[in-house]
C-alpha cells in the first residue's frame, strides 16, 4: 500500500466468502460492537483532552495517541470482518500504536506527527466541516453498495470487485477523517478514496 497521506488503511481479502456470513455476521459482531462503543467513548475523551494538551504543550501525549490509534484500528478490523473482507474473527484487544503490527489482514497505520500545528488543532472541527458534509453524502451510495453486496455475497459467495473497491475506499476516507478529528494527524485528509 503506497500513498502520500500519513494515515492509511487497507485489507487483504480472500477471493470467496462463505455464503452464510451475510446472514450471521451481524449477530456475531454484537459483542464487538458493544466493546467498540465503549472504546470509542474513551477515545473521544482522550481526543478532547488531547486538544487542550496540543494547544498548551504542542504535543499529544504518546500513550494517548497510541490508544486512539488502537481504537481506530480495532474499529477498522471489526468493520472488515463484519463485511466479510477477512475470515479471522478480530481479537477484543485493540492493538495500540501508530504502526500496524501486521497481525491481521485489515491494516490501519499512521505516521506519528513530529511537530503539531496548534493553529489547525485549534480550528479542527471548523476545518473538518467540508469533509463531514461530503463524507455524509458519499455514505448514501456506500450504504447502497453495502446493501447490494450483501445479496451478492449471499448468492455468489464473493464481493463484486468494483463494490469492494468502492466500499473499502469509503472506509479509507472515513478512517482518515476519523484520524484527523481524533488528532492523530494534522494533515488535512484528501477528498479521495484512493490509497
């Protein structure tokens, strides 16, 4: 995976998927969804406190950034398994750190910022408004693609490649925006789904 943006994600998918997975995955993911919800609350609190830390000290505490990255990585792994892009059930232990250990087919990594831009951190939510609007609009066709892919997997046992590429690209964009909003990167996310 090569790209110029410091935060990226991708997944290595099997060519076929068990046809029963669209019927059952949403039930099997419930424990992860509950745990992810709790972890996201903790990540939000750390991002909020991190906002003040960066404004006053110019740095996000390293352990906070590692935890937030671990939660975002865990979220990506849960999504990747839910949609059948991986066959390995994800662990309940988020793997922290900016570097993905490569122990799961869904990878999520970010280059740790050496210097923080206090000005862009101060106005982060305002700067993210255009991204939030566009990602919300793109979420509509992404939802349609996910819905149609559910039937494709159910009947054919595989994701249509164009659907998979679009859906993974949407989650890539979403992950970049989440990383930007959670203060793990200062570089403004591109309006793109490309790696």
